């Protein structure tokens, strides 16, 4: 029996080195509406330390109803080999959507990997590195 009865993620927040750069990237990548945006106040005294000010970050409302946030931190870059986050994966409806994303990313000049099929897992992924080198995956079912 589980200790906690959870039905999934409510939100994920990434720490980023340059909130304006990261916000522009994610605005362009997904176009989700900002539920909260204090990014223009990140440089004000005390804002980066204030939970009430969302640390000078941005919180997006995803179509799933979950939240995806960005929080500005110091200048240390991301390290997927350190304890903590390895990557974040966002769902798309189909492999065709991955193909469309590949074309759109090419046209936008955003670097990305190739679509990789994982038949045993029943999914395909397309990897993108964000401005802090955080791996963002787009994941689609193969069927």
C-alpha cells in the first residue's frame, strides 16, 4: 500500500540563470499563458528570496492543467549528472506531432536531437536543450 495517494504532478519549476532569456525560449517553444509572471521584478531587492513573489519567476498554465515554472538563480549552469533533475518531458499527442515539432524547431533555428523510437516503451522522444542546457523532451505514444 502506498504511503501517499497522489494522482500525479501538480507543478514543476526549473531554476534558470537568466529569467528573461529562459522566459523568451519557453514562450516561443510552447506559447502557454503565464498564470503568474514576476520575471520583470527579479532584479528588485528581496524578490528572488520571496515565495510570495514567486522568486521573481514565471509560472505557466499547461493545457493539462498542471503548472510549469521558471525561477531565476545564480550564474551556475545546469548539470544533469548532479543530484536533482535529469530532464523534463512534455507530452504531445502523436509521433506526427513530433515530426511537426521537428520542422518548426528547424524553421525557428532551435537546436534539437533526432526523433528516437522506443518500441519496448511504446513511445518516441525528441530532445531539445534549453538556454541553461536543461534537456527538454517531447514525448509521443507510438500507437
